C-alpha cells in the first residue's frame, strides 16, 4: 500500500496520471431513524479493485457505502449512505478517465420515510411507498463530453447470470459488465473469492474462480490496457 | 474477561449459579438473496451488558444478530439473522433466571421474500407484503412456569420516550424497561455513550449520560440485586 501510495503520488505506473472513480459497498435507504433497507455487499471486491488501481499508479476516488472493510490507503475516500448521496459524490468527482461501479446500489428508496420511529399499530404493517433511485451507471454511461472513457459496471445475479448481465450492459450503455453469481450456494457473497465473467461489446470471457484480490489485479490490468 | 470467565466457571460472584439470556444487535429480514431490512443497532450495549453479567459470575447465553462487535468471552454465543431465528434460540436457551432483550428486533418481516434477486420491471417497485414478527419480549414475559424471574426489555425511541416506554412495559408484561432516546441528534445510536431511564412497576429512574460500559455495569448490579 505504501508502494501504491508513492506510485500514485509520483504519477508513475501504467495508470500514472489517470483518475479512476470506484464505487463500493452497499447503500442504506432509511425507512425511519432506526430502520433501513440494505444490500448484502461487504465492499471487499470494490476495495480490492481500488487498491489494485492505486498500485498501477492511478489517482482513485473511492465512493463507499457503509462497510466494515477499511478503505485502501492512498485513495480519496468519500463515505456515503444512500444511492442519492452516492450519485452526488460520483458526479462531484468527475472528470475521470474511468469509472467502475462496484457498489450494490439500492434500486429503490422509501419515499415516505419517517423522521420518527414508526410504531406498531392496529392498522398493521407500515405502508412503504418506494421511489426509484437514480441509476448511476446508466447516467455515467450516457454523459456526453464528460463521459469517462471507460465505464465498467458490475452485475450480481442469482440466475441466468450471463443473460441478465449481457442485457444489463446494453441497457446501461456501459463498456464492460463484470458479472458474478451471488447465489448463496456459491459462497461468493461475503467470501474471499469471486468467479466473474467479463462482458464487453465484442463478447464474453469467463475467468476461473480466484480470490477477490486476484480478480482486482487482473481487472486493473485490463483497465490500464484500455486506457493506454 | 479472563476474570469474568473464571468467575463464571467457578460459579462465584453475586450472579454465581444464575443463567441470564441476553439478546443483542439487529435482526436482518431478507427481501431477496441480496436485499434485506435491518435495524440500526451496533450491539454495543447488549455486548457490554453480557460482559458485565459474566463479570458478576452469571452464566450468559448471548443471542446476537449480525454485529461487527466481538461477543464477550465466556458467553455461550448463538448467532442468528432473523427475528424468528432469534425467537427459536431464546426459547431453546430456557430455563433462565433472567432475560434481557437488548436486541433491536424487526417488527416486520417480508412475507413474500424471494429466492431470486428481484429485477427492476416496467411495473415499478416490488410489492412487499409484510408479516408481523414474533414478539420475543412479550412471549418471555407471558410464560407461565418457565418465565424467567426477571424479564427486562429495551425501548429505543425518538420522541415521547418515557411515555412510549412506560406503555411498552405494560403492553409487554415485562418487569423493567430500559428506555433511551435514539434520535440522531443524541449521538447514542452507534456511539459509545447512552442515557437511559429505568422504568419499573413502581416508577422510573433517569440515569445520567454515561458510557455504555458504565450503563452495563450498573444494570448488571441491579439485576444481581433483583435475583438475590
């Protein structure tokens, strides 16, 4: 990490002089002051990726939801809680050469979230009204002049992984999708390993199961090649 | 902690030979494999209380939801995720001389939670159907022969704290309620301090703001007095 910090400071390495935005972790969407909706995301893959990009000399803005994993040394860390806070932080961090959206952003927020703790009532469960959250990946991908040259999304799926991820790439307009199967049986969610397929405009490439650290190193190299 | 472990093993101390069940932390209620509803509870107060009870010689069954705080050494630790798992673990741990329900249990679970990741659709947000979770505190309080001699609940409120907590004590049928104000402005949620009011059948007693560790020590002493 010290080497990475020095490399980034000196602007050396294959990503020297490049700025990469990495989003990581879950978002928390409040229901009331004590309850929220969350995604299961440890932030392990996003954190490892940011560290790998730093090691290649990139300047990294690391926009992270609540996570117990310490952010990588040398990154510009922006801590957020909700999808809308994450969106604002990402837009604020532009311009960037690349953006990697590894965060598990909630698709929905509770529009009628309460400033007071909701009480059990005879009327039954609270009626939650959902509103769609901003789609940060699609927004970044659709930017005109300010679009990062490379926009990478992640797709965490539990079935029809490749089909869903391929459709996601087309729908969002991003360059690559890193697809993985987060079914409980895989042990990937919360674990130290990952098995991903990289989906691009020209095809797909399945990587063998390896540590999240190894996925990060390999993906950072690919990003460096794409920006070279 | 070593002293506490030895004290418990030897059955010495004012709570020697007593069995106390402590619930702690949040519960997580799944929406689908990657999304869940959670409470904001670090588990700090429950963990500190279990440690304080162990230090007084009690045998402690510590039933905890997901928490990043390590459980106290010497406790019998049972890790759960949902309210129904917590209920099962508590009932399994009976008989007990006292039960302290410090966990922030979700009042509701998602009855139609999905085994596959819910997708965004043109139809809008997913329709979540809520079902009421079991009320562990009320159930323990209402047990006949198997009722712990002392049942203590916690009330985390954001407004009308004492009124809500007093009503809660009567409604649940427990002996004491430890009431605290978790409004964001207090900094208690996720912080190291707490300001509680102990509500009993005969009145209420407001304790000054102090560390959660100090609250735990004082509450453990009171529990020892009640069971003496």
